C-alpha cells in the first residue's frame, strides 16, 4: 500500500561570533526509486547566496549552497513530499555463496565489499558472522547476522558520536542506528556479501494516522546485495517498508551525512538544533 509523507527537516546552527562565510553540502532529498516517488522537494537556507544540485558518485542527490556574508546563525530547512510503496521494491534472489564470490560480482561491487575504518568489524563479530555463513545460504545468513547485531547492542542515544567506529560500538555494546548499521555492513562484507549504508527517515509510529504530524529523526539501515539490494534495519529489527524513506546510500555514514561543510573564520558552534517532522498525508 502506498503511503505519502510530508517531511520537514530543520537544522539551526548558532555560533559564538560572526563567521565570514560558509560552504555546505546537504543530503536531505528523498531518493527517486522504483518503490519511492519524490513528488516535491525544496531547500530553504538563511542566509544563502546561491544553490546548486548534483548527484554524487554513490547516487545521492546533493544540494550545495554558500553563505558568503558574515552571520552568527544558519538555518537549513528541507521540505519534501514523497510516496512510498514497498510492494514495488524488486525482490532479492537466492544466490549461492559461489555466485556472490564470482569474479564479475566481486569486480562490480568491490567498493561495497571493501571495509572502511568505521565498518571494520571486531574479531568477535567476524567469527560470529563466519559461523552463521558456514551454516546458511546467503539470504538466511544476512537475516541471522542482522538479528545477531540487533541482539548484541542496546540503543542508547548519546552513547556514541558520528566518528565512533563499529568496533568501538561493539565493545560498548551500545549505540544508535549509525552504529548498528556500520556493524551490519562490516559483518556482511566480511563474509562476502556486498553491503551499503542507507540514510533516510523512519516514521516513529507503526501505523501512522493520516494528518498526524510526528517528531522523528534521521535514520540509517543497511542493504546487502542478493541479486537485488535487500534492506535490513538492525536497530528496530523491523521490515524496511512504508515507514522508511530513503535519502542516500554509500560505503558508510561519511558518504551520506545530512549536512557537511566548512566555515571561514574563528568560531565555536554554540548550539545545533535539529528537528524532523513527518506527516502522513495519505
């Protein structure tokens, strides 16, 4: 069943002194896919002088903007209208381990099989993933490895930072969606399943009412390639369906941060307030 949302993502930065200028990239625009239709998308920045958009190497739409006059605050508001129908997502196949490890598959997905500093799994998780893969075909193994990551961690907001590695989160046995996703991506790559990091949004209600606005947040989950990209949400141990809105994909969080940029002049960010509102319209 198709579900339609209006999503408003607002980030407000305040600095301790006026900065001369800032240059930023925003990855806040919902992706256009077979199962997800972007009906509207708007980015409002105050102050800002110009905007530009492009699609990056990983397929994520990027909005570039600059504020080249002195300012002590910056507000970035992305508003989107998107429709999601998970029944239109291509179903994954049931490849064997030999098929996944074939040279043409490895060559095609080498970037999604190569670990990054933040996805490299700890020894304990590598051993666990290997034991699961030894006993199951890839489709079942991916499901069980996702469940194992979910069971091992406790969701604790603030327990980790954006630069926390998968190994550090595993050692603490706590983290947020970014950490769960890095661990799952790393474990899948370790056993030979191409895996990528997905950024987006998750509606907090299991069955959101039409017309009701909910306070949500940015979310992350993983996809493993099994003939098609098969999504798994280890944070919630829930099916990736109409509650999930995809924004972008990459090797890890570093490829798809909501906003990143540089600021000219000595300063300190006094505060950053982020709000995400999701309203189901149909």
